[in-house]
């Protein structure tokens, strides 16, 4: 996949992907980037992730807490609020519906190409 296209797609869905990671539990920033990378989204830079987390927190979808590090710096952990869980479920449904509609256009006979 070309990097430019991937970047365009990520702009529209990265917040949903981060909410999806946090729907599984509490994570700190680096662990979130690792989960996103393992899911095939590529490397997400801190300069992209942390402002997004701040926006999600400002919107009331995420809360955070600092913990002291055992042998290094402290970590800021993020978790979904009740509103965040509700928003994630709603947006995940919207995304699924949207991608199904797109699939009917790019695979008009229902045949996905490998």
C-alpha cells in the first residue's frame, strides 16, 4: 500500500482504532502504538498519538492517570470512560456499515481479490 494513501485513510479512522485498543483495557502511549502496529497500521508516531489522546480526553471519551516508573520515568495510562465505550460502539458500527458500502463498489460481484 502506498504510504500517502495509508496516511489519508488513517487520518479518518485512527481515533476509532485508538478507542478500539482502549476498549480492551488500560494502556500507556507506547503500548497503544505497539497494538496499532501489530494490527497492521504501521508505526504511529508520538507526535500523532499524543495530541489525538489529548483530544479524546478533552471530549470526555478517555481519562488518564500517571504512575511512577519502577526503574525509569513514570507512565501515563489511558482508559475509556463510559461515554468513550458508548462512542466506540456507535462509531464501530458506523465504520462497519461504511466499509460494507464501499466493498459493494469495489467488489461489485462480491468477489474480493487477493
